[in-house]
């Protein structure tokens, strides 16, 4: 096209401008004369250029069309050749029979090797990390090699020259385990395991445990333990484990601290095992994290999963273990009615069902929670009664500080009598009474409604009301200034649609209180009185004793501080105990109930003292351990300042999982 324009006398500058802007034959063929006139000033040149472009398309376009045509022809020819049985070069190459699984023909395969060491009397397995001579090693091994030969290879890797950071080779017993920590038979071959697992890469562990003397001692210890104690106790890592964590944490192995180890009764201080089985309560227990299948993951800190119980070594998965535990507990329950197994989420319904049996009053009851390890020596029982009444007061009562039952379609005489037995049994066995029940309601259960005084009705009713309603009614009874609309709103709630005269105000309030606190829940009151009134009357012989028990059971800062008994011997222990007392002083009434339930299993004061002992724990392992049956608090003495103490304790108390019995 350039030659064509030159022949027509178009200036070279115009032609160069068109080339710079990409105006070639393809573009010109799509342009109008008016558009092209911006480049070619003569109208005739514009028409001639357009006609030329349509008759002589761009060479690049022609080449592209030719290539496309050639491809179509080539594809057509190959298709025809295939249909006619003609095998071109490419078809011959694609028709070569497949060679099969090349890995199956290999004489060697890559495998991963790790090191698991056995800790404690219960034999908890914990992976040894790279800084301690462990880590994950990738090696090529003959597929016909046996597990015995693999054991020799692993010893050479982790015990070079017969030595390691854990000790000399002669100090340990060895065996090889697979990726699920199952022991492998020595005559198995690598090839057999590949074929049975169908895994692309196998992971094996060299498992070590203290040899000879240590093993003998452990065996002897186990033989002396009573067979009835099926669940071992759990503890935090010992000094050796903490030392190893301190060394390895510099490289990021944070999870080492949470490889909690098990111990038996022999490892527990004797003062914590007085009496029957002890319930240990630890809000922060962690399972060992799953072993990583990739080498790079084995050296990267994993996200810690707090508030999860540690499983036993070589135990089935948690879900299977819990199911098995639940099955055993259900069998026990069917053969021994004094053993009551509860689900926390169904505690109200299940406890009522158990207490429908009148004989439960005379039985020595023992409680347990499904999927929890707590053994009942009072602590679990207190927790069960507290959990029931917390649920009942929330779901089946009306009121604020003091509450009374609300009749529902779900509860008939049988259910209300069961609730009465729960009330009696809790106080009989553990001095537990739900202080959220209005005192006049309890007085009516124990001694009858006839002994309830007008002042008691009035006091209970004021605490039945919300704080704003209480203030309005109190002002009206005193004759002080009050908002008439607010007062009318409060009275209207209780079907009183006029404001009484001042001299009638007190009697009106008492009448309303009697109807709300006694008359409306009368059916429930009578049913509960029928099964518990006579016995409670022996335990609480007069109204003064009922008032006194409310005062004794309700926690206050002074009472809780008086319960804490400690003997700090160091500056650090004194500081930690001081932080604890300062933390208690900052609690309101509801927070005090939460705090005391955390320590004793009960949200009311039904113990005489709480022993406080001190332990050394650092970092994220600095968590308290609670023995609710003592009750005893193991308090870390390593808190640096009060804000740290408060932050950690607030986090623990705000987590609902902290109330679960994590260890036994």
C-alpha cells in the first residue's frame, strides 16, 4: 500500500504518520472516506486507498489465514489417517502401550523417619524436635528391607555413634511405629506396608523408652496400683519437659509445652489424696498436636488448641474413647442407681428424670459428666447441683435477684416432686441451697405459708423486681417523690390499675407479693413441700435458720478472702497470692459466684476453706490447676504483675469450657 500511495503522489510524511499509527491495508479497508481524510487530504486518494485495501488485503492477515488453513488441513489429514488405519508418527507415539506404575518397579522408595520418645509412667509419646536431635529425615530405602533393618537405619540417624541428646543407645529400648504410632512387626517389609497402605510416602517413627531399671521400676509401680483406678491422673510437664521446651522454644516449637504428660496416684502429693478419689480440675489442658506429615510443618509452631483434654498414649481417637466411656457409664448406671451420669447440656432434664425415683433420697449418690474425667469426691456433686439450679433458675423461674418457679405445661406433679427431692438432697449431702429462690418461697416449703410474715413478703418481693421498679415502689411506700407514670407502669404489670393512697400502699404491695410469690407458684410449692418439707424442717428448724443460711451461703468479698488459706514462703509466692486477693476484691456479686464455683464446683459458699499451694509454671503453661474436691488451688508463682494475672484469670473464667472436669 505504501508503494500505491507514493505512485499517487502522497507525501512521505503522511505515509510515515499512517505507519506510526498502524493505518495499514486491514484498517483502511474498514474506514470511511471521511475518517481517512484525516490522513489523506485529497478525497480521491481516500477513495483509491480504500478500494486498493479491499482488493489487496494485508500480507500478515493472509499469512494468518494460510496458517489457519494449513492447521485445518493437517487436522483433517490426521483424522482421515486414523479412520483409515494409517498411523502417522504422532499416532504411533501415542499408541505405545502404557508402562504401568513405575513406582512399583522401583527397588528403593523414599520414606520419612521421625523420633518419638516415651515420657512418664503412663508412657506418653512425644516427638523429639530438630534442636534436640530429632526432626523429620527423608531417606531412600530398599523396598525389600524389613522393619528390623529400618530400625538399624533409624538408630544410625538419631543415635550417631550410639549417642544422642537423650542419652546413649544402650539406655533405651527401641521399636518402629507407623504414622498412627502403631508398633510394626520386625519381619514386615517396606514393600508390604506400601502395598497395604497405598500411601505415596510412608512415615515411620523410631520409638524410644527408658530401658532396664526404669522400665522395671515403672512396672513395679503399676502392679501396686489398685485395679479400680482405671483413669490415671494428669499433670503439667515436669522440670525436664519444661527445660526441653525452654531450649526448643527458641526455634519456635511452642507446642512442646502443651504435650501434657500423665501420672498416676503415686505422683500426686499425699495431702491431695486424703479420703476417696480426688477430682482434679484444670481449666487449660491440651492434647498433643497431631504429628506433621511434612518436614517443613514439623518445625513450624502450630496453632494451640486450648481447653482440650489430653488423650492417653496408644488410646483410640477421642470420639471413640468418649463413646466407650459413655457406654461403660451407662452400664454402671443401670446396675447401680447411685451412680448418675449427666450431659452438661441436658443436666436439668436428666437430673429430674433420675430424681423421680423416691429411693434416691436415701442413696449415696455419685455424679459424673459424659466425656469428662472428673471423679466424684464432692466436687463433681457440687458442680452437678450448681449446674441444675443455674439452668432451672434461668429457664423455669421469674424474677431478678430472687425468683419463684413458673408453672409450665411440661412439668406435672411428678416433675415438681423430683425438683423438691433435688432441693433436699443437695442440702442434705453438700449444704447446697439455691439462694436465687425467694426466701419466702423456701420458708413456705419448709414451714408452710402461714408462718411467712408481711415484712418477709415485702423484702422478697422488692428483690424479685428489677432495680428501677424496686426504687419506684420503695419511694411510693415511704411517701417520697416518685414518677406516677413509672409507678402506674409497675402496678399495671401486676394487674393493679390504680395508684393506691399512701396509707394503702404497703398493704397493696404485700397483697401483690403474696399473689406473685406464693399463690401463683402454689402447685409447684405444694409438690416440692410434700417430698422435702418434713426433712428440711429438721435441718432448718425455724425461720431464723433459713435467713441465716442465705447469709452464710451468699459469697461476699470478705467471705471468699477468708476461705483462701495459703503459706507463701518466697517473695514470688507472696506476690502471686496478693494478686489473687486483689483479683477477688474487684469481683461483683455475680463474678464472685462464678469465681467460687470455679474453685469449688459450687456457686454458693458450702466449703470451709480453699487451700492455695504454689507451683512454678512459665509462659503459656502458666495456668492454675483446681482440685474441686479439696478444694485446692495450685497457683503459679510466676506472675510478673497484676495486669498479667487479671488478664489470664479473666480469660479463664470467661471461657465456659473452664467449668468442665478436664482431668481425674
